[in-house]
C-alpha cells in the first residue's frame, strides 16, 4: 500500500468516524467500533484510539460524578453498624412498637401494562401493617404518607416513639434529608438500615412481600385500572391484618393477637 492510498483510507475512515459521532455524540470507542463496522470499516480499539488522538477527536462524554449526601457519607462510615436493631436484646426487640420495618415493592397490574408501588410499615411483634401508601413512583412523599399512618397507629397504642426504631433498606427515598429528618428530628425516634446488599437484614419485609405476591399476584395482574388496584391492595392488607393467621401467634391474625397484648383497646 502506497503512502497516498494509506492517507486516503485514513481520510475516509475519519469522515465515517465524524459522521458516526455526529449521529451518536454520546458514544465511546466501544460503541463506535460496531457502528463503523456497519459502514464497512473493520477496526479494533488498538488502531482506532491512536488515530482518534492524532485527529484530535474526543469521544468520551464528561460524566459528572454523583456527590454523596451527608446521610450517605455517614452510612458509608458506619458500615455494618447501620443495622442498629441487630444490637437490641431479644427482650428489647419483643416489646410492642420497638421495631417497625419498611420497604417498597412494585406491583404489576393490567396484564403487566401498569405498575404501582406499595410502601408498607410492619410492626415487628404483632406483624401488623400499621401504615401504608400506594404511589405511581417510589417517592419520598409516598414514604412520608405511609410513615404518618404508622406513627398514628403507634400513638394509639401509647408507644413511646423515642424508643422506636424505624428500619429500612438503603434505598434513596429512605436516605433523603426530609425522611431522616422527620424520624430523627421531628419524631425524636431512632433509625436503622440494612447493610448494603444484605436483604436478610430486612427479612420481615421480604417475607411479607413474598406472601403478598404469592397469594395475590394473579388477581393483581388481572386488575385493569389504577383505582381498582389501589382498592384491591387495601383489601389485601385488611385481610392480612384481620383474618390471615400467623403460626407465631398461635394461629391468630395480627389484630386478634393485639387484642390480647395491648393494655388499652382503642
């Protein structure tokens, strides 16, 4: 190959590169290579990268790194210590209102064309869902609505919130300043998190979601409208609290169990 032919080939390659990145400005070299192949240019990164440098062509987008919030920084620093309820004694854990779990899950309806998110709060001893919210998206606003319901229930039970631990996974909605501030500053309550990639730290919620979906998935899936799915979820939670028996409660529902253990009937 003569120098003239080599120069011409590189010029044609350069034009194809320019054409490709004009159409796909976010592409890096890995995506650029198959794009060039579509245009008849077979080239690997070992040859392409030096050429790009010689041509003065920069492909990589400038990616702005996400800055950790103060709460995320604290959780990272704490490591495994974020799971505060793990340090409670069995006696402490088994006091009504001492531990409340939460999380959220996606529920599909309308034959998979629709989806909605459920945010429940589950009290550890009774296994009762003491508050919940349903939302089209996993938002802090939805979590705070569910939290408000849970707090009202605990207050009816005459629980001292300053000794209550609200435990959740490290989802972004549970690490927002508004959510953490509501629990720690407004309610003067305590907060606990699962360790990263440790679903076993929130096994009670995982178990609840598993039972809910095993028993109601098909009915949820066939429900047509958002209004209907919300009504059905409400019915499923009412059934769970009032009628569904738990072996740990000697075959009593959460509400039946609570009638025996609460000092005051509300």
